[in-house]
């Protein structure tokens, strides 16, 4: 494991509740997410990632715009997507938007590309779900060529061809950091290695240790391709409170509401408290508890996977903005330094 561990935060811009218990408007949620990003910068968080969704329970459909607003109010924190649904977007426009964000933020932009776990963007932008795999493969191929910032020639079935085409703006450094977000299929892991891009593992269920073989597969694939070692990151949901009991009681109702709403669309049964408690325990995928509990669990995962980035998805459905802000402050001021201490032991 590299000693240059980065500790970040992710949010999907979940529509939160106000003091009256009613959902806030999209505009207020977006302004609150910007404030959360600014606080993350102030308390020492290394990265803030904003997800892209196109449904009424999430407010952020254009992460780059909100990230640019955070960039204008910060000076240090790195800024990225979590994830950009490349399959239903245009790779040229994605590169242009993030290259622009990179310029506005003085080189702090990153993009995490993925197929996404939701499908609303496909009909919205006129793509067929039966082309799910082909769309991602072809568009990733284009994007990987755009990253060279040289003229690109490409031809395929899902987009008009490019003929010796340059794309502007280019980045100041000549490099836009790009990750591939993976939910846990070996094919996706090998694809990330084949394109020579860092791997971001989304661990949203079960024991994080079970993802260690994917990290090993990725490293073996890189070695076979004679590609130098690349970063591996982990994205997982969680929440930090002053005590384990406080964190769980604050997080549980909102997490259940979010999980059950998504699960209803996918045929999942309602989440029971026993399942939540198991996932919040030492061998589950939820990092919920006091700063010490969360720090120890993060350190354990980082060791098991050999990760150089850990991103905590800190929002959960209607969980209120003031509680999210309190959790961010604890994460930055107590969890991050404690994780570094534990890994240095």
C-alpha cells in the first residue's frame, strides 16, 4: 500500500429534509452541497466527489457545475465526479467540461467514469439499454484517446466518427486524472487495467475484504500488460457521529428510507434493522460510528485492499444538512488524522 493515502468524501446530492421534516427544494440542496464541499476543504478532506443522477430523489445531474462553484470557494481540495455516467453522455463533452473545471480549479479536477447503477439517463438522452455494454466500451475507448490530448481518429457504432480531431481546451498539466468506477465484476476490473486507468471500487454491500481479490486481479492485469502500478480507491457509504449510538440512530432512518425507495424499483425487500446493524459492524460495508470506530474500519479496509484513496459517501436520503455538516467536520478533524496514525503503526 502506498503511504500517500487520500481520504475523501462523496455525495449524490440526496434531497434532504428541512427542519419541518419536508423535502428541501433542489436549489437549496445544491447550495447546501456546495457549502459541504467548502467545509470539507476547510477541515482537511483530500477530495470531494459528486454523483450524477437524473431522478427526483437526487438534486445533482450536472456535477461539474456544482464542482466549479466549490472550486471558486476553495484552494486545496480535489474535485471530481462519483460517477460520470459515460454510457449516456458524449465523451468529447465530458472531457471538455472536466478540462474546464481543471482550469478553473488550478489543476484539481478528476473524473470517475462508470456505467452507473441507475438507468434513468438512457431514455432521457435517447440511448437503448440493450446497448449498455457497447456504449460504455466504445465511449471509454474514445475518452482514453482524448486523454492523450493529441489528435484523435476513431470509428464505431454508437457515435459519429472522429478524423484527426483535436479537442479543446487541453489541460494545463497535459493530464486529467481519470478513474474507472467498478461495482465488482472481473471484466470491469480487467478493462480498467487494459486502458491504464486507476480503479475505484464501489463497496456498497458485504465484507469489504471480499474485494481484495479484485484489487489483486487488477494488479496482476497491470503486470501482464507491463503497465506501472496505478492507484486503487474505495467508495463506501457511512456517517460519523460523536458516539457509535448517536451515529447509528441519526443515520439509520434516512438510510433505510433511501435504500427502500431504490430497492422497491429493483425488487428488494425492505431493509431490516438487523441487516443495517450487521453492515455497520466490523465486517460490513457501512462505515457508521464514532470517529474511532470509523477510522479503524477505514484503516482495515485500506490495508486489505491496498488502497491509496478512500471516499466516504456521507449523505443518505433525507438526512438533514446540519447533520451532514457535523459528520464532515468530525471526518476531517478526527477520522482522517486517526486513520493516518493507525496506518503508520
